[in-house]
C-alpha cells in the first residue's frame, strides 16, 4: 500500500478522526466544573440530552421551512418559551439565529431600515454605551451606520439615561443598552433609555445575551 493510500485509510477510520479532534481540545479550559462561563448547566444528563437532540436535527436546513416544517414548529415553541419570562405575549415575534453576533446584526439592520422607511434617515447613527458588545460596532461597519459611543458612569459602569437622551439626534436609528453588559455584568437603565428613544421615534435594542434568560427567571421568582 502506498503512503497516500495508507493515509487515506487511516483518515477514514472514525477513531482516528475523533482522535485528531480530541488532540487540540487538550489545551482548552474544561467546560465542566465552573471554570468557564455559560457552558456547564451542572445538571446530570443535560449535556448528553442536548447532544442527542442536536443530532436529530443536524441535517435539517432551517433556510427551507417548506421542506422542513419541523424548524417552524421548534422556532415557534422556543420563541414563545423565551417571550413569556421576558414579558412577551402570544403576539411577540422572534427568530432563530446562529448566535449572539447574528442577533446583533439583525437588530441593527432592522433599525436602519425602520429609520429609513419611517423617518427618511439616510445617514443613520447608532447610540451605544462604551460597554456595549463589540458586535454592534461590527454591525455598524457592515450596514453603514455611524456608531456614537456614550460614556458610562465610572463607578457603576452603567450608562446614564440622561446622556443617552442628550445624544439622540434626528439621525439616530437605534439605541443599544445591555442587560447585563458583556464585560462588566451590570444592567443599564433600560426602561429610561428606551422611553427617551421612543419619544423620538427611535428603536431601542436590549442586548441580553449573557444572563438575559436568567434575569427573566428572576422576574418570575425562579431561583433554579
């Protein structure tokens, strides 16, 4: 057997492929035991159940819901489950995304189009605290918005609603606040900032990727 044939034969072996995937993982931090954030539920069997559930839909294409109506059913169920603890109703709309960055991108794109269509804004701006997630700056670059950074209180690391209100202009397409912020884990004055934005016809996006689900459970009095 030639060297190339032997390499192909070894590469086709499932054990060899899995070993090649395991090797670089040896340098990673452990995802169990509380060493890394947001990866370990701490509940026995949860990881195995999630892996089995994921495997059942690994070949499903969410872009074609006419061929895979199961995706629609799952999306509706999960959006509804997420909306209820966050104060939503049966009329609340939502969508699956591939992760936090795509969610931020879609929020910014929606705001840009809303400002253009409802207020005729042709040179849109986005107001965001200096503690906001970096994905919003990426979205601004991709979709042609000017990112206007609002300073935060140096002691609390929360943006001041008055500073957000003062920075609003006729070009503002979106106000971003965090609940909580990614780097500091504090909650911006969401209600006050959103009210200031609404008074000017501006959309407000609450970035609640890290901890947002837990906050909704606390609102309902759930601790576990």
